[in-house]
C-alpha cells in the first residue's frame, strides 16, 4: 500500500497521466492536424518510456546513496 501511495504522490506519475490525457484529447478532437492513431500510440509509448527511465534513474540514485 505504501508503494501505491508513493506513486500517487509522484510528480512523474501525474506528468505521465497529463501526457496521456493530452494525447487522447488531441487524437479524439477530430481536428485536421490531429495525430493519426499510430502517431498517438507512438506518443503514448514515448510518455511511458520517459516515466520508466525517470523512475529507474531515481531508483538508481537512491541505491547509490546507500
């Protein structure tokens, strides 16, 4: 339960969620310059990748401190 609370308190998690909402809103807007489905999927994968790397860097720095 503590891990769940720490994830919800993480700014990285909320940035990921905001990114995914922005991608979904842009894709579903139907605007002429809205991304295609594949481009929207690419953007979502990129957002998850940034979150995973940032979390890994944070964990690595915490482990090296000791």
